[in-house]
C-alpha cells in the first residue's frame, strides 16, 4: 500500500492517490483519491476489507502504523520496491503526474478520471 503525490492547477493544490498493489500479480487492487489524511486512508481500507488482506507492507508513514496496529504490518523498503517502481511508471506514462512539467491537471474531476482510467486499463484487463 502506498500513496502518490500529484497536483491540480498549482502545486499548493495537492491531490493524493492512495492505492494497494498486489505483490504476486503486480496489479493495482484498489485506489482512491483525496488529501493525505486518515479519512482517505480509511476509504482505501474499506475497499480492501473484501479482500481479507493477511499481510500489510508499507513504508514508514505514521498513519499506516497507527491504523494497522494489531495486524501483521511490515514496514520495509524491501517490500515496497515494486510499488515505488510503479509510482515511477505512473510518472513516465502520465505527463500530468510529472513534477516539473508543463502538463498538469486543470480540474480535480479530470485528474481523478484520467488516472483512474489509466489504472483500470492497465490493471483490470
């Protein structure tokens, strides 16, 4: 599970993509957009509740630690390598996610739809 930064209009208007990545099939299992808050993380976890996840592998973001307390939670860069690589692939394939680019999203709705559509095409077929 990881989060990916983007912006809409200006870098001060941040938009975060939270998503869970399946280790074995190397696909995005679920994703949500929003601010980098506990509420957005809760929305992702509610989508993942149907999957009965046994092991959670994340980076060291404190909200993951507090929310996944009591579950099998592994915090390690070793196990988040693939999802971090996927973040780089997203930046390469979608110009609007580039950090220093003339391409950027002008509206929240289009930002979410374009990235969501890309994830659906890339990982659900």
